[in-house]
C-alpha cells in the first residue's frame, strides 16, 4: 500500500469550500482505500488529507481522472500553500475500504 | 468527528512488532471509524497512526478497553518516543467505517 499525509493551507475563509471540493472528488478513485479530509484543530485555515492507496501507481493515475482534474482546477484558487507532507507505507488497521 | 495523526518511534528493529500490536488492537473499538498503521517511507524506525473517531470521548474511552490496555502494556517496551502529533476534525471523505 501507499500512503500520504499532507497539510494544505487555504485562502483565509475558504477552508470549508476547499474541503467540500476535496470530499466531492474523493469517491470513485480506483485503488483508493481511504481518503479523509480533516480540519486542523488549531489552525483556522489548515486542512489535512490522509490517503491510503493500493499502490503509488493508483495514486499517480488518479491525478489524471477527469473528476480529479476538475477538482484541482476549482481548488487551486482556494489554496495558499502546502505544509507538512509525509509519504507512508500503510500496512493494516481498521477501516480500509476495498 | 475527532482525529489524530501521530508518529511513533520504535526501538531500532522493533517497528514491525510494534505495528503488529497496534493493528491487532485496532478492531472492535466502539466509535472508531478508521485506524491506519503505516510505516514512514523515509525513517526506518518510525510509524504513523492516523485515527478517526466519532467523538473525542470515544477515543478517550478506548484507552480503557482491556484489549487496548493489554496492547499498551506490550507496546511500551518497543517505543522510544513520539514525534509529530496533530489533532484534527475529520469532516468527510472516503473509507470511514461505521
């Protein structure tokens, strides 16, 4: 499996709109086992996205899906920048969809 | 919802054993919607745990479950320390179990 933990900083006041776009785009991605969008509990403009994929190839391929391309286009103006980013190798646990 | 993203550093060579303990303990926790154990892709002794709960109260209560208490007792000698820790408010996405 392949995992990503990443923080995105939104344009002030646009975090909810950005989160909605990401959530809408998060279903129907082949090879995606988990994609959780979360608000940072401390920082008003920060979002976390935690992802689990069956492979890094599936993650890479998802970036070319029309639905994801569309979401990226809409999301870009709402993003100021990116914070922490960690690549992981998920190995198990609870709640991994197939 | 309530979320945690946290890094655990294992005793050198004990990461797999620690991960197994955490994975074993990750099912059957009331209110847990996702609990993913992942190896850090860059650091040989680092593990990530990403958690989603229906509430912080469910997370707190899980720490008193006999199965979790048992896992903590077994895991402690395998842990050197803790790294980054982020509290989040998950709001949606894909793969949240109920």
